[in-house]
C-alpha cells in the first residue's frame, strides 16, 4: 500500500493529469451516491413537486 508521500509524488510526476484523475473519480463517486440516495429516498416526488397549479393532470 502506498504511503501518502509516495502517492503525492507519483501524482506530481504525471503532471496536471495526475491531479485531475483522482478528482474526477471522486466527483463521479459523489454524483453516483447522490443519484442513488435521490432514487431511494425521493422516488416519485420530483414530478409532483414541480407541478403548476391549474395544470391538467
């Protein structure tokens, strides 16, 4: 298992791509977790809450 200093040195040796890849992976994991939580806890509420009064059903 890599230590933090080794990991940072390896990322720095790759240039800006080495810093972009971990951030992109963390962003994708966060978006997936948000989508899963929204699906589990707010199922069907998104459409009902955005209805305009007086609209046909």
